[in-house]
């Protein structure tokens, strides 16, 4: 084998390891219950209500909107939007 073949074999090995790592990250992401579509982010919630993200953040801090803190971000249950509109 010449140097070019060895180079491409190494690159292929690197890419296969990267794919395995990304697949593991995707599986972990899907396994997290916060990522199953039952929660809004502050941005999504604000867009649904037609208000700013700051307004939603303030309402969370004052307890008007129920939310769960996940790391540094907030997640708002989907049924919270239903409660606001009385559905």
C-alpha cells in the first residue's frame, strides 16, 4: 500500500468513529424525556403567544407560567399553553 491508501484508510476510520459518536449522542437525545415534544422552549412559547421571550421569562419567575429548569434553560409543558387559552 502506498501513502495515499494509508491516508484514506485513516480518514475513513476517523469518519466511522465520528459517526458512531454522533449516533450515540442522537440516541441519548431521543431518550431524554425533555426532548419528546411535550415541552416548549421559552422561544417557542413566546412565539405561540405572540409576546417576547422576556415576557415569558418574567412570567416564569413570578410563577404565572409553570416551567421546569433543565440545566440553564427552561421547558414549559405543552398543557400550560392549553391552560392559558382555557382549552
